[in-house]
C-alpha cells in the first residue's frame, strides 16, 4: 500500500509538472507606442517565421535586431514597430509600390505610381526612418529625436496624434481597421 501511494504521488507530481511545462505563458505586449518593447530579437524572428516560413531568416534576424536598437534609441515600442513592418510589407513580400531593395519597411511616401515611396541606402536607415516616423505620430513637439533625422516626411506629421496603435487608423493609414490589424498581430506575437 505504501509503495502504491508513493507511485501515485510521483505520478501526480509528474503530471502537474509536465502540464505546466507544456503551457505557453503569454506575456502581454503594450499597444502604446511610447512603451518599451518586451520581445527579444529571437522572439520577433520566431513570430515572423511562424507567419512566413519561407522567408530569409538571416534577413529577418537583422531587421529584428535593428528594430529593437532603433526603437530603444528613440523610446518607442519595438514590438509594435516590428508588427507594423510585417503588416505594411506583407511579411516582407512587398508586392505593391515599394520594392524590397528600397529598404522602406513601412511604405513611407508610397501613394501611387508617381509617388512609389521613399528609398533608403541601407536596412538600418530604412528601419530608422520607420521608427522616426512613428516617433512623430507618438510624441509631442517637445520630444526630440536622438539619432540624426533620415525621415524626410517627419516634418509633415502632426505630432502626438497616435499615442497607441489604435490611433494609427485614419492617420498613418486610411484603413479604419488598421489598429485592429496591428492588435491582432501583437496578440499573435504574445505567444513568442
């Protein structure tokens, strides 16, 4: 009887710990653009690759690191910016006006065929321009950039119009569901 009780206790402990180990803990991601991102580059890459398994993982990894670096420099949410890049580029499939070699990861200046969008020399400058454009939307006039300005359209943004991803709908993009689309991507990202 004593051995049977021990066996049962061991079985219960094993079951509890094996179930706990299989649960994915969802760590919330802020929807506020001025909050610090919580995901590591590896987590951002895992999220991206889950959505686009055929993508160039080395390229995605470089971008994830750049988004964290540039967002941290300007006090912005790298998770939200990375999710926006995924939405704007169709997970780096592009296909509309903007071309991958332009390093324009958020559709800056892409209006029509006469105005296909801004071009940046490097991946880092493209990410920096995206972060700086988000900075203009998320901050007031008294908050200045820490890096040299590379976003030519920064001056055209009415500062502070979008403190969260939800206010980007109707401001950054005409799509009234734009904030919800970003929210959905961030909800998925919470699993990584």
